[in-house]
């Protein structure tokens, strides 16, 4: 790949929570790194590309803590290339891809394969969350050390929970050697068997099998206790219940090191949407009732929930066409997450843009142990330029993702990605070609 | 396949079905029910006593040419019958009134009137059924329509086709109604968005079974002349019962007080948030009830048994002679069937003077005729 050119982003409002920066300034990217905020004219290189970010926000690129890219094995749902294109269109410069593939990524060769395919695509940086258990069987610990050597940055059996408490405890303990996190999707599988929808009034009336909130609450409680016992790095998410939030708030006050994330769909729509029996509302975690949404939104705003992850779980159209029992959980969310967060949390005044960027970039980078998520001088030139006031209507036909199923179809949102820059290269833009300045 | 529906002649296929359907939802096809289809022998006087005044007019019209008596209700616009929850009280009354009329015109659902000849009904059943499927077929045939049968076994569904594609294929053969039953809630709603023809829900998982709700309401109305002010208890497996949900919405819309009664594991306390009375002791509510609708325990839908034993269930919730003596003297005993004698109902109650179980079956044809006629007429064809 050719050396990235110098790139000057002018007139934008730079928001970098990692340095507490929020002001209109120029940002100079050079040789794949952030070279300067507000460079002197004399420091500009002889030749550079120019982006006019007037009325736009310039922030560190978004980082997704949980993306399913489905390759290898489920290319009918998504590929690393199509998922990557969707990611950069959604403002993501790094994604943590989960091992929900066939075969699951439980060997160093699997990690290598994904990294190589991703490197050949012009999408975001793809980091691998490898299996916590061998073949994702939930029993035998995978070769975590070798996987870490091959470049895995964390371990998970997502979207399955690590149900075996002994395994989770061993994995947390073992991972302290590598200082890598375990990502657990908290749910007690015994309580959710064959469930389809939030176990509330709507599921009762519609005769749908329920996914009770206590299944998540119990798992969060167990996870937190094991994190405390082992001192290992644990991330729970996505979470979706009031009970999880209450528990996390209490344990964080006690100083236990555990982080949590939510998916954007749990910030907006309620289980009432299931009344259409449309499988695009069959999601992981399920759409909950209003009181849970309110609790989740408040917890994101007050920082109890650390991060927002896309929860991108693409599934082929023919699978989602099925009836609601048969259709798989999941939706395409990489391209809508930023807009949903902006619409639901920022434009409603529940949080400011700095907090939003913190949840979508700075904190996810810390959780994943990445050096991105900041515009500090010398850090990777991963940048997103956002037009915060662009009002648009979500239309899955325009998605770059292969999966066209979204719970937000037709939703009116405000806030949209204009440029996504990965390692100093523009990987996505909605605008015409850049102006060259010599 | 079509002969399945011809109950009079195809005894062989019926007995075969009993074997095939064992352990599934529709297990028991008792000869009594076959008789019930053919023996609607109630007198005019009985009807007069149980009908509201305007309904008696429908009976009097029997002597006139039938077609002239049916005028299409202008306010009816629906082309699908998906659930009772979304119907208004007025719409439910139109369905019931039309059912009364059609029942009278067909002399208790026995005579054929050819008001829908040339139309075709497709039974698209992805779950086993005997009585509902045959009831729909008979309803169509009584009005002169043709029927085609489709079941999930031995069809392209077992070859991996999605049910929407299967339904579209059948529609392309030129049918006017698709009657569908499926183990998943909402499948008729999905079909109604995909198909041009009328869609009728014959049961979708634990969600609704609207024609069952209607026939239950019609049966109560025939006996009491009204639903308003009555106390109706639905007893048993509320959690898994589509019949319960259709009854609950319909009865409440027409002014009845609805009690859902059963073990706490099968009757959610959330029903009371929705305005239904929740009870766990049958003995406590018995003296207040005008109607008892005894639902079957749906063992096939339960992964783990929600009560300790059938013995304990029958003891607490089974309707027997001793409990009958504590009821109002004019109580109606109903059951959507198939009934499990000895579990939710003892033979002396099932076959006793208060039981209207077989009338329910006859009324099933009446409400299905009404639904078919109204839905296909909603685009102006019957006006």
C-alpha cells in the first residue's frame, strides 16, 4: 500500500475526549499518524489533501467492541469486505470481530486468516476476539496464549455466553498473564430456552416465548463476582436490563474493574415493535420494555455503562424471511449506530458529543487495549468527520452491508458520517473527490 | 386430499389420522363429533328462546330464497381475519350476526347454499389439525366454494421451502382464501402482508385462534342472548392457549367479565395488569361463573411440566360432578376440544346437560362461513 498522503482537516470542531479537546481547529495527519492539532502554516507539508469540515465534528474514529463479520463460513450473511465497507460507512475505523464463524476462530491460523483478508480490504482495522473455549463448546479453554501471540486482542464465545462458571473463572485467571480481556455476553441459557422476545406484556399477549430479564441479571451478577475473585479483565455486554444496570452501578462504586456496553437498538425501540411479528425486531439482546430502555439510557448518560457497541449481527435475507420463531436473531447496525446515538442521546440533550465520542471510541479503545480512540499527537490517524445536523431517513437499500435487516428501517435520524479516515487514508466519504493543495 | 373433509364418507382416513396425530394437538376425533356435524336437530322454539329478537328474524327468513336475505354490512372492510384483539366490538357483532344468519340459511349448517360458488379455499396447515381444518372445508363447501388441502408433511416445506414461498405458490394457483395454522405466532400476519388473497388465522402458536373465539362467543350468545354482564372463566393452560387469548379479547370487547384460572405457572399475573381477573383456585370462582371454558393442557408445548402431576392438576382444576353442584344452575360448560376426559373434565360433565361442547363444533362451521363470506366480500364482490 502506498504511503498515505498528508491530510489537513480544516474548520471542523475537534472533539477528543482523551485530551479534553472540544474546539474548532485544524487537524494535520501525516504518514498515518496525527501530526498536529492547529499546525502553524509553516509546518504544513508541501503537498497535502484538504478536507473542509465546516459545521462538522472531527473525532477519533469509532471503535466497535463487537462485530460479526461471519467470514469464514457464513459468507451468505456478510464478508470481511462487505462488513468492513459497512463499518467505514458508519464511521468505524476499528472493529473487534467476534469468532461467530464456521469454523469458529479458535486457532492461531483462524486469527491469521481473518487478519490477512482484512488487510487486503480497504475497510477498517479488524481486530480478532478469538474463542474463549475450544470449538466454542463452552467446556475446554481454547489455546488463549497462542491465540494472543497470533494477534487476538480478547476472548469470547459470543453470541453465546460462557455458561460454565469454572471455565469463565479459569479463563479470567489465565488471561491475567496476557493482560487481555474476556468479553462475556451475559445470559443464563437455562432461562431463555427457545425465547424470542422480552418476557413482558407484549410477549404474553402475542404468545411469544419470553426472554426474561433475570436471565441477564443473574449472569451479570455471576460475571462480576468472578471478575472480582480473579482480578481478571472482564467486559460484559451487550446488556439490556434495569437489573444489570443497578448491579453494575453498585459494583463500580465498590471499585471492581468491570466494563459494560449496550447496543443502540436497546436505547430506542421497545418490545411493542414485535406486534408486527416482523423478524427484523428479533434482536440480541431483545427489545425491552420502556422502563428498561429508560434505565439503560440513564446509565449510558451517567457513565455506569461504559461503551456503546454496534451489535452488528448480519444475517442473510432468506434467513430473516422466516417466521419469528425460525428466523435468527440479529440485524445490520454498523451503518446506523452513530445516527441512533446522536438522535437518541445527543440531540435529546441527555449527553454531549464529547460523551458520545467517549462511548463510541475512547472507552472502547481502552477496553480493547488499543492505542486508537484518541487524536493525541503520534497516535494512529484514525479519524471520523461527522455532520451532526444532517437529517436523514434510514433505508437499508443503501447499506454497504450484505444484510438489509434493520430495526431502524424508515426511522428519521440526525447525524451522519461524512469522512472515515483509517491510518491517514480516506476509506469512506459521502463527498466528491478531495481537493489537492500543493 | 380433498376427501378428508367429507366426513360422511371417509371414515378410513379419519381412523388413519387418529394414529398419525397421536401426541399432537388434535389427538381425538371422536365419532360424537362426526355425528354433531350432521345432527343439528334443535327446534325452532329453542332458537327463539336463546336468540335476541333481531336474530329470530333471521330464522323466519328460512322460508325465503336464501341469497336475497344476505345484505353485505357496509361497515365491514377487513380482508383478513388474523386475531380478535384488533377487531372492534361492532366487527365481532357483525361476524356473529352473519354467522347466525348463515346458520339459519343452511338449516343449522347442514344444507348447501351456493352463494360463494366459483371461489376456492386453500387450507394451509403447518401444524396438525382435524376439526378446524374440516370445519373450514365444510364451511366453504356449504357455500358452494371449492377447497384444496395442503399440509406441511410431504410438501415442499419439508424440502426446505419457506412458508411464505409455499403460500405464494398456492395463491398463484388462484385461491380466494388461505386458511393457515402454524406453530409460530404471527405467521398469518406475515402472510397477510405477502399475499393478495384473504388470510384466515386457524391458530398461530400460542397467540390467537380467532374463529374458535368467535364460535365460543356465538355459543354463549345463543344460550344467553347476550355476553354483556356475564362472568366467563377460562380454566387451564392459559400460557400456551391461543383459544384463551381469542376468547379473552372477544369476551371483554362484548362486555363479559373474564377470569383466567389455572396453576400459577400457567396463568401469568401480568394478565391482571391488562384488566383480566386472575385466579388460581377453581373452587373459589365457581359460584360466580356463568360460563366455564375448560382448556386442554397442552403437554406438547411444554418443555418441563408446569405442575407436579396430572393427578394433582385434575384434582385442583378438573371439572367433575361434585364441582358442578357448586355452580349456578344454568352454567354452561364449554371446551374447545379435543377434550381429555379425566383431566380437565370428567365424562359426567362432558356428556351432562350443561355441556354445549358439540354445539360449539356446529357453531364453528357457522362462524367460519360468516368469516369467509365477509372477508371475500370486503372488496365489493358480495355487495
